[in-house]
């Protein structure tokens, strides 16, 4: 499985810079979450989130990104499971407190396929889960439509390039 990020990640660590503060802030005040980091790359989010005490399942089709992430996680003894997989093919064995898509969904160029990939992930969310998305501003209305069509989600944060949701509490 080749992808263009193999070449980018081969240039060195941290090629995408540090994590977005908006994303890190979404984890303040939470402890011991289980997080699915979809398209985790080199671990720009997975590594700091695991350092906060969360458990991260990190998937990405880039073998190089995942190998670097696994090496860095092992070196620090972090609780990260790093898996080479495209989201479309991934079959999780558990549900998660947070589904995180940090600039991953725009990598699926076809809009119908992009929306199908997000929809397929929604059953992987626990009843109290949150969804955190960073993506192209132009993609966000469509992605919001997928989540809102699922019915029981409320938007908790929206800013340029970001949209976050939480499950609505049961009535
Ligand atoms: C812009 S990078 C973001 C990486 C990481 N989330 C971050 O913020 O540093 C996009 C990532 O999506 C991954 N990707 C591309 N297609 C994917 C797919 N179908 N399923 C999961 N990840 C994918 C790429 O390999 C790449 O690591």
C-alpha cells in the first residue's frame, strides 16, 4: 500500500508541525479516554494525547508514518496501537470515546466516498462519544450533514476548518 505521505514522512519527524491547539484543547479536563485517530500520520496528535494518559488506536495507510509513530510510542512507553490501514477497510474490535479525523477526510477525494467513510465510522463511537474533525472548510458542510443525519449528535464547536460533535444525552 503506497501513499504520497510515505515520501513526506520519510523527510523526517514532525513534518506537519505541532498539533492544532483547538484539538488539544478538546481533551483538557478528560482522563483515560480511548481515541481512534483516523489518518494519524506520524502521530502529531496521537503522541501528545497518549502523553496525557489517553489510549490511542492510530490508523494510517502510510507504512512509514505508522512505523515512526510506533517507534516513538515504544520509546516513551505510550499506550498507542499503531495500525497500517485505510479507514475504509478498518474493522475495529471496540468502540471509542473520541473519533478523531485531523485533516484526513479530505484525502478521500471523491465526496460520496468521503461521506461513506465517515458514516461507516459512526457505529464505532460509544454512547457518550465525541467526534473531532479538522478538514478543508469547503468539506465541512457535507461532513456535518453525514453526522447530523445520524440523528443523535450535537455540534459543540465550529471554527474555520474545525467541527466537533458530542452525542446528545438520552432524553
Ligand atoms: C494531512 S495528513 C494528516 C495526518 C495527521 N492526522 C496529522 O494531523 O498530522 C493526512 C493523513 O491521512 C492519511 N490517509 C490518506 N488516505 C487515508 C485513508 N483512506 N484512511 C486513513 N488515512 C488516510 C495519510 O496517509 C496522511 O497520513
